[in-house]
């Protein structure tokens, strides 16, 4: 990694820590609105582009949520490192099996509970970012949120974080960067059409690609 990239990562990390301090010092609760990009840029003396990237990282990790035209809101504070340490050397294939079971149930709950606003949020997640990895995170978290089961949402967030490195390798391939958005859209359309069987079939295919990478690297 070159020095410029290292410097950027340190900058984003410092900004994220400062945003976390602002959340703590102001006693923000889940659902409270965060200061605007402009406000934070002026307060911290950095560009709005850096603030925007820090927000993106926090959103991918489930700490904040963006609402179209409505700003950004604090969601919940989690310590992913504690989860990682608790799981220790959990096998990636085990984590993937867990994810499949959870997401199949999430699809059932979405079909039972999701309203038009939830479906709009899932569709919005599909369109928010051109970055394949960010897009994948946003989609699966929006799907979990639409289940209206906070435990499933948090478990999905932890699972995505724990498997981040492997998923980045999968999504970084040319074929998957094209196929993944298509699969997301197929899952969304199946849910919209109340077709649980198709949604689950495409999801299994989606997860199979990650499984194949894990097996090929361990062989």
C-alpha cells in the first residue's frame, strides 16, 4: 500500500473517531439526526468529500443510515472487534452456512412484513452506489432491515463484516461485478412479486460464488 493510500486511511479513521465522539458527547440515540456534511466539515476543518467517505464507511458498517433528501441518522453503535474476538477462528464456510440460514428466514419475514416504504428502501439500496462492494452491503442490510427483526439485522451486519475480505475478492472479479447487481435485482423483483421460491433460489446462487472462492483458497 502506497503512502498516499495509508494517509487517506488514517484520515478517514480519525474522522470516524471524531464523529463517534460527537455522537457520544451529544448523547445521540437511535433515530437521532446527525450534523450535516457542511456542519461537520466546518467543525473538523476538513473537506466535505472526506466527511462523505467517512459517512459511507459508517453506513456500510451499519452505524448510521441515510434517507433520501432527509440527511443521515444515528442507528446503533456496535463493536465489531468484540464479535470477531468472540468468534475466534470460526471457519468461513460455517459463517456462510449461518448466513444462508438467516437470509432465507429474512426473505420469509420480508414477504410477511415489508410495506411499500421497505420495498422502496431496498430498491434505493440497489441504486445508491456504483461500488460493487458497497452496493452489496447496502442491499443485504436493507433486506435485513425490511424483516423488522433487529436481531437478524445485527447478525447480518456482523456476518458481512467478518466475511468482508473474502467477499471483496469475489466481488472484485469481472464476472461477479456484472452478475451481482443482476442477482440483487432478481431477488428484489421476486420479493416484490411475492415469489419466495425464486428469491431464495437466486440468493443461494449468490452465496454459492463466495463458497467457491473459500473452497478454492483452502484447497
